[in-house]
């Protein structure tokens, strides 16, 4: 009986998961077209390493660099589109360390690869703990952190999942599994000297259904299990990025 149940659950996992995404339309226009706003981050997460032992499983996550969502933040440009010349000597190494630890220490090991676009350890420096900030031709830096790192249900989402799970199994996927998941992205604005200007955090949700009659939607399919696993479908963040685009447009227009 247990083997049959495991087989049924495995078959259900092959069904497509369809995401209902909250729509959002950008409404605000940036008045100062000369503002140089750089973007950093804006990547969803993907599992990069799974370590299993006899009783435990450890999972590491990192940014999915093949899936940038910067293009949906219309008032900014990728940090790599801006020129740099030497180092910004107004920013101390201690300030840079604080910038890193306060904002990125809990968001996956390869976030530091993204930070390398603005921070360097000079090659001629004998102390590996001394950091330098690149002297970038920007006015503001907007960092997008698309949390949660793992797919995480809301309290109501756990209830609806439990309520619909067994009916889905007993009907071989005809009755759908319904769940609600958290979306909690954060957008932090710094000036070119890494002084924090403002911080926006959005708490929203998206719904999923899983059943055998749902048509396959290519853009939302789970990746090949043999590949790295995306922990959250990236499309669910687009409305929040567009929302941040509007809110920060109003913020910059009022400065």
C-alpha cells in the first residue's frame, strides 16, 4: 500500500504547476531623465548544493544568474552599463564590510559574485580583508533582493494545501492541490558612497494549483530534476518589481 501511495505522489509531481500572478501596470514617470540609477541583484534563487547524510539534508542556495529580472525595473540600468574609474576613496573598507554584512550575509553565498561588480580587493594589497569600492559614474544604487530564498507557504497556504492534498491523491490528480506562497522582495536604495537612502519591503502572495488536467505552460515548468533547482518561479516577482519601480519613481521625483 505504501509503495502505491509513493508511486501516486511521484506521478502527481510530474503535473504542471500553474501560477496565478498578481498583475501590475507601471504608472509613474521619472521626471529627471539624467538621474543615473544602477541596479544590483534582481535575481531569483536556485538551489546550488544539496548535501545528504544518513539523517539530515543541507541545502545551499544562490542567485540564478541566468534569470535576471532587472529589465522590469525601468528607471534603472544594470550596474555593468556604467563606467568606473579607479576607486571611491570616500568610502572606507569598514563601511564596505558593514554594507556587505548588514544586507547580504544571509542571502546565499554567490550574492558575493554580484557584489564583485562594485567591490574589489586590490591585487597589490597584502591584506585580503581590505575592500575598495569602484568609483562608478552613478547617482544611486538600487539593490533588489528577491526573497524568500525557498518556496514558502503562507499560514493559509499550508491549510489549503493540507485540505486539498488527499482529495488530489485519491482522485489521481483530478481534484487540484491548492496552495498560497509568500513573496517578500526587498529593494534598498544607496547613494554612490553606500549611504542607505531608503528601503522598501513588500509582503504579498501568489497561488498555485496542481492537477492532471492543467495544460502545460512552458515558461512556468519546473526544470529538469538533473539540473539545479529553481526555488521560486521568477515570474511571481515581476509585479513587485514594477510596484517598486513606481514607488521609487515617486520617491526620486520628490527629492
